[in-house]
C-alpha cells in the first residue's frame, strides 16, 4: 500500500497536470481568438475590454502562461517519478531503473493526451469563451511573473547563436500560418489567397536587396540633359519616373517624373529644348538595401513616394525599389497581356538564336564558341554583357557586336518594360559597326 505522503503527492501531481492543462488551453485560446470579434463584444461585455488589453501585448501573456505550464508539468513529472520509485522499490521490489522507466511512460502518455491534445483542442474549439475567462488571471500572473519570464528569455537569447527574439520564440506566426492552411483545407479560402497571406507573413523576413531593380538594370539620365531627351528616354523605356545622376551612377541627385515634364512642355512649348532635367527633378528618397520590405512599405506610404533608391553599406547605389516591387512579393509578378513565356535558347536556323536575356553569359559563350568569361567580365547574364559593352542599360532595339555575332535587345515586357529576349545573328567578319542604344 502507498503511504499517506505518497497519496498526497499523487493528488498534488494530478492537480498540477490539470493546472498545466488549463494553462495550455488558455495559451492556445489567446493565440487563436479574433481581435475583431472581441472588439465587437467589448461594447456589451466588460470582460471583453480586459481581454483587449491582453491582446494588445499578447506575447507577454503567452510567455507567462507557457512558463507556468512548464513548471507545473515538470513538477508533476518529478513527483510521479518519486512516488513510483518509492512505492515500487519498497513494496513490490522493483528496480530503480524499472520504476523510472514506468514513470517516464506514464508521464509521456499523460503529457501528450492531457497537456497536448485535449487542452489545445478545447482552446481552439472554445477560444472566445476560454480567452475571456483567462484574461483576468493572465493579467495577474503577468504582473507577478512577467519580469522573471523576460529575464529567462534574455538568458535564452544570450545562449542561442545569432540574434534572438525580444518577445521570445513562443509568440510566433506559426499558429496563424497553420490556421490559414486549415482554412484553405476546409475550402474557406482559395489556394491563391492562402499563398498571398503567407507572402504577407514573409515580408518581414524579406529585404530590399531581394526585391529591388539592381543598379545594372537601372535606366537613368544625366542632370544636364534637356527635357526633350528625358521625355524621349521615358517613352522608349516605358518608365514614368527616371533617376537623375550627377557625376556617376553613385551620384543620384533626383528623380524626374514624366508627368512633370509633360505639364511643363504643355505650358511652355520652348521648355523641352531650353530647360534641363535638373530644373524639374524631385528630391530622391534613399533607403538601405538591408531594410526589411514591410518597414519600407510603411515608410513609402507615409512619405507618399513610389520610388526609392537603395544604397549599399558603402553608400553606393545598389538599385531602386518601387511600391509595385513590394506588391509583387505579395500578389506575384505583375505582368501584362502581352507577356509570353519563352525558352532560354531558341534555334532560329542559319546560326541565329533567340535567347532569354537572363541566360548565363557562360552558357552563351559555349553556344557561340566564344572565349567570353563571365567572372572576368564581372557579369552574369547576356543582358549584363550588353550593358557592360554599351556602358548603360540596353533598351529595346539596342545592339552590340560580339565574337562575330550581332546581339539585338528585343521585346520589352511587363510593368518594368524589361528586355526579355535577345536576338543573336551571325555577321560578316569585315563588318564591325559601332555599338548603338537607340
């Protein structure tokens, strides 16, 4: 028979398991409950007002509940192990190892069922009711134990390689992502909507350098050019906002807007020849290329700008980014009705080819039997090679001669009007015209 002390300890361990289950259920409910629904209830129920305060700082309360459930679970496990070792070895003659093994099996089953499946299921099924009931206890426990959990998170972050999370790793988007997947599985939302929501979650982990138009693909104009030249460049490139440079591409001095130039020439007919680009350019908006995209979107909305210049760690121009670039991270590539998918290499016969502008320059060199080396040239693509030879971004119709072949930029596509294909044609050995970028 068990001693009275073992019985009391067993009852205490059962109470701790039940307490841990309640804490897990409350933690799950706080993570799942809809803030919009609670805001509606706050007009009728005072408890909902208290819950709104909890939801304003949800990570703090989730961390405290998780800490207490861990304490209760570990304590119950230790007590059960102590009871079984004391009883089985003293009364039934079991070995200590066998007693501990039985305690492990029992607590694994209890933890999985009573602390994993059951309370989390209840927390999901009755999230609103449980969250309303847990709001007051959660506030009390957070006021009592909040500093302790914050200290433990700081210690955990210090022991973890890399940058930790200020609010701890427990209050993450994992459950929200799971809810989105479940909603799609239950046909509550479409697969495209699910992917879009996941893309929104990923914005915080995406940086400007990953979505920007790189410097090698930027179209720009010198500040000393005439308004007519700038308008011509805008019409040919398809861009309504063009960066203006001073001495070099690292010296971005402004942004000229096509609508400003059109308005100016409409009001003063002679302005297109008499005035320079710098007279109409607007101040550029600079951002580091390491800035998270979600923060950039908020900044651009607040500043009411659609285009920003990305700079690298050395202060040089890394590229440019627009609000449309950020939106593409959410909704996917924004293309027009003329966009068509094309193979990387299409043999046209007679030694001519149509290539994707993104084809690696080494593959191009192998195709035409040229000694071009992408690493030595400092470029990766055929379009990059053309840009290096021309000294600027190729527009549609631009051409160069390379290793006995004429390369012509073709078919600007999509929102950015990028060159998508390059026509490669053999030329006579004695014909060596100058590169052009019409």
